[in-house]
């Protein structure tokens, strides 16, 4: 059976990792059987989670994993026309390459309280003797990534302004539809759910979360998908 390697479940959500949650949500939306093994990025083929093993295939990165799932099992996007496929890709890039970094800032840098919550969720699985050292090393590494992306060079209020633009775009694009591209879930929904739940419905406090919570359609969307695809987490 296909094995999904990801962080341990926490906060009552599928995963604290946006990308792991995206991947697991695709598996569930597509009705693909899988098992989970919990791990840390340190042990992953590309140093990041998620990754999968499917028979003798080992694949890292949610985009390559989903390409494999589409080819071998089920393509949630098969009914989309070329314009919808283009919109889906553009929105995924907005979510994963831009909004993501604003949320990373809120977890790893914005306040000490958020950092403590984030640290506990990720590093408490490690033995006490190495937990704090690993957390300090990873925090330094992730802060360098946020800076390297460019998001980390801005003032907090500028980061939130940029993230709020993404939230506005997502809320407008969803409108009053059930899913982003109609009545059926697609890859964009797996991505949007994974990232929105990790922005709006997790215990990391920030103006970005508050702003997301003010968008009723996004809150309803998260609740709806969580209830339908994660009944085990209710
Ligand atoms: N492009 C990758 C991104 C994966 C990613 O950034 N994973 C994060 C967790 S959300 C990670 O493992 N980070 C560890 C690190 O950068 O050291 C994907 O789509 O899977």
C-alpha cells in the first residue's frame, strides 16, 4: 500500500504542514488507499515533507506525488478545460509560493508565543536531550529560507498586507461555489484546504489569521471539507 510520510497529526487538524495536508487531502478526495508513517524532514529524500513510497517508487514534493497519483490512480482534474487548468496552476502557485511564506513568518518569527506553539508541535516528538538544539538549528534554517524568499525582508505589517491580498484573491475566486472550480473537488482544493486550514484554523495567532477568519466563505469551506474528508478528526 502507498505510504505517506509526514509530520505527526496535531492541533486537531490533518497536518501542521501545509504541503502534507495538501497531499493527504488529495489522497482522500481521490479515494486512494494509503497508510501514514510519521517522520521529520531530516529523514526525507529532499530534506522536506511530504514524501511517499508506492511499491518501489519513492517520491518527494507534493507536486510530483500528485502527478504520480493522477497517472496511477485518479486524476481529480480530468474534467477541467485548459483555462481552468491554467487558473488552477496560477492559484496553487499563489498559495504555495507566496501565501505560504507569510504563514511561515507567523510561525517561526512573528511572536514568541507562536514560536513556542510551533516548536512544541514539531519538536516534542524528539528526545528531550536533542529537542531544543534541533529546534534552534531548524529555526535558524527556516528564518534564512523566509529571508531568502524575500518575504522575510519586509516589516510585519507589510508581510500581512501581502498575505491579505492572497486571502482576498482566494475568497473572491471561491465566491459561493462549493469548490474552487465547481461542484467537484480538484487539485486546487487539496492545495487550498491544506494551506487555508494552516492559516485560519490553527493556533498560530496573527492579523493574517484574523483577516482570513473575517472571510465567511473561506471558514465555511474549511469546515465543509474537513467534515466530509476527515470525519475521523471531528
Ligand atoms: N515544494 C514542496 C515543499 C515542501 C515543504 O516545504 N515542506 C516543509 C514542511 S511544510 C518542510 O519539510 N520543510 C523543512 C525544511 O525546509 O527544512 C512540496 O510541494 O512538497
